[in-house]
């Protein structure tokens, strides 16, 4: 029962992030980043493929690697 409540809460939190990101596309803020965070919080079929497709975009991967360099971590390389 507790697991189900946590899963529903996580999905609701992800939906809130997606809605906030859509609003931030029009208003000042990091809309696209907020939408991506919301998608990563949701649980749905095909999520892994969608996240890989988003991260494979050149600008997104460049930003992720920039953040990883700042944190002192190795760059992210995608296979295939």
C-alpha cells in the first residue's frame, strides 16, 4: 500500500513539473529542463526510449556533459 502511494505521489509530482515547464516556456524560466525533469519522474511504458531520444539531442548532451565537468565527473557517452 505504501509503495502504491509513493508511486502515485511521484507521478503527480512529475505532472506538476511538466505543467510548470509548459508555463515556463511562455514565462521566464527553464521550461524545457523542467519538462525533462517531470518526464524523468513519471512512470510509463516507453519512458527509457523517450529519455534516450531526448538525451541524444546534441544540445542536451552538451549541456549534460558541461554539468558533469563542473561536478568533476566523466563525460556521458551514448552508444549506438
